[in-house]
């Protein structure tokens, strides 16, 4: 599928606290902005993918959005989750285009987790995580699952609180250069360590945000992409890895199926970690980025903690990560989270990022994971075919 | 019925009932494959290694080792507020399978990865008793 499909439109809505737009309005606003960016009308779309919304759930969600937009797609799917599933949907959308099921797919994802769902209700909704008989009775909030992962990684490899904090500091530094980001005031490692302990060893600033917002992309065949006004961003490689759902069933707490997802994406692209100019990595909690850096081959297993030190994942460093600010500082409306990583990769490869532009960025990697390091998707994009 | 203060109460299914009946007797029940000998938890219709249907319930020793843990400072819901800070852990049973649990019977700060623990049974309702774990040597 290398070089067969391209992103020709990408856009985000305003993010953070957006009280004047409902979840459904955020989906269609993101869609409208992405279509405008692609320079096409809604009737040029023959495929639609959305994700489910916590704030306004519908069983036939994509059909609701199609109805709202008055479009009549021949390919219409609702993703039941976010994180890695967003990359899975992108992978499948690319397959649908490559096999001729449809020509032009709009992927729009949004939610209203602050304004459409009170903070307490959002947290309560997330307390439905875990197996209803064998995990939930023990009272694990979502951060506890990631804390179990972080503790195991610390125990196995000596990863420190300061190293995890460096991930939050890098994301915030990038967000400070992104006027769209929800949290823009720079922080230092000490700020992370001094923030309230949520679930040892994770402090408040090791945890991602709760947000409103939406993002959308338009994908079509690489051949048709040449006729669009923007520089196409080609899909060079995509891969998935799925290892478990419940954390207590995971074969490993410290090595994830990002390893398989990444290997499959690299193999398709014919590229390796050394070829990546910028990486947008799922950062619901800081330890996740450290494990992803290892499993995606940017450093050996166990050395992720040392890799993130000394600004190596900041702009100007060896591998700039989460140049928009990530889920930690840009926004995290839940299921749509990975979409903002994809739209940022598109902007980086078009050279539109102003002060936070990675100079001469040619190849970007986006990784998402969902569940509890359960379901992984990797995509590699380039502004030229390879 | 015991007051669960709104904590989630497991609803046994046909597949999991022998586990919960075991907990009621103070026995930790897991499955063992009659073909390949694998022990497994969660319970399944088939052996997850060799797909044999010959899975049987057996009593586990109750001994385990902490493979990871966290001290929850911000509880998952108000139902757990009185318990905070509490320890959520993953423990590997002597037979092999891993379980999520709470570590009880010692201050949270004493819990460590590698700690030897043993099952204890806490009654949640008239029908449900939860297996938890405590340090093996007091």
C-alpha cells in the first residue's frame, strides 16, 4: 500500500474548553474545515469514518454525521474506540481506497468531554474501564493501569520520575509554541514532580488533559491527490498490533504490541527509525511515550528513560516528539486524541508549523494505542513518495 | 446484605460461577487444561494454549508474587474514597496466571514488586466474596 494513498486535507477545530459547540457540531465543524483545506465540497466525499462520542453517543454514529451533513457515502463506518483504533481506521481507509471500494474518505473525530460531559461524569464514565468481575471490584482508576505499567518499567530498567517528567516538559514546551494548545505555560521537571500524586508513581502532570475538540482529514488515492491544491502527504507505511484487552491478561507490562505495529509499518515503507524526522506518539500518560520509543525502535528496550533526557525529544533535539503538545498539553477529548497527532504530522510535512516547525521534515511517524497498551497502530507519512 | 457503598459487585456468569463459589468457600479456583497442563485465569471455554475443551477447575495454592502495584491516591469513585490510599496490584499466582487485586494487611508503603503474598477472602455481599492478597509473612 506504500505510495498508494495520500492525505489531501486536514484540520482541527478549536480545542480545550469549547462550550459553544456540541459534540456533533465539533464533528461537522472539523469535517467542514478539512474539506475546505482540501478544496472540495461535501459531495466529493464517498467514504465517511467517525468515532463514537461519550457526550452524544449513537449506535449508527457515522450515519448520524452523514445525515447531518446530507452526504450519501458508499463506505460508512464508526470506530468504536480511539487511540490505536484511529490509526487502525486510517489503515483500513487506505485499504478501501487502494482496492477501489471508494475514492475519497473523510475521517472526522470529535468529542465534548468538558462541556458536553462534566469532569466528574467523564471520570466516572472512564471508571467503567477494566474487567467487570476480575478488575473493577478492586477500584482501579485509569491512571492506576498506567501506573502499574510505569512501576514495572521502573523496576525492570530503573526508569526514574524525572525521566517520565521530561516527557511532560517536552510536550508542554511544544504546546507553548502552539497557539491552539489547551495548556501553554511552560513547566519544568520539578513542576511535574511537585504536582499532586494521583496513583504512584504518576503525578497529575504525568496525566493527559480532559478536553473538547475535533479533527478531520481527507484521504484519496495518490494519483488523484496531485489534483488537490495542497501538497499531498503520502501514506508510506501502516501497521497494527493487538495483544490483549485487559491489563491483567497482558503477556508483558513493559513491552507492547507497538513493536509489531511499528515493524509492519517500517516494512511497508521500506524505512526504519533512523529515517523518521518527527514522531507524534500517543501520550495519555508519560510512561507510554517511553515504552513506545523503545518498541518503535528509536532506542533499545529499557533505554527509553535515558532517551528522553536532555531535550532529545524536544524541537532541536534528535527526535522531536509531539510537536503540537500531545494529549498531555495540546488536548485530549478522548477517542479523537490520535487525530490531532495525524493533523499535526500533515502540517509538519507541509511545512506549516511556524516556530514549532521541524526543519526540512520529510518523514513523520504517528503511533496510537488504546485500551491499556492493548491495541496499537502505526502510520508513516512522507511529503514525497519513497 | 453487606453495604458495598456503591462499589462494583461482580455478576457471576455460567463461565465464572465456579470461581466465585470457590471464593465463598475461601478457595481460589482456576482452570487447568487436561491436555497440555496449562493453568489459566480468566476462565475460558477452551484452553488458551492448545484449544482443548478439557479444562477443569482446580484449587490454586493461594500463594503469589507481586509483579506490579500502585498506591491509588485519587479513588476511582466516591465508593472507594474511604479506602484511599489503597493498593491496586497485579500478582502472579504460583501456578502461573496473573490476577489484579488489592494488597491488604500492611501499610501501602510496604508493598514492593517481588513481595510474596497469599490470598485472603473479603466478603463484599451475601453472594460475593472477593479474593485479595496480603504479605505472606505477616
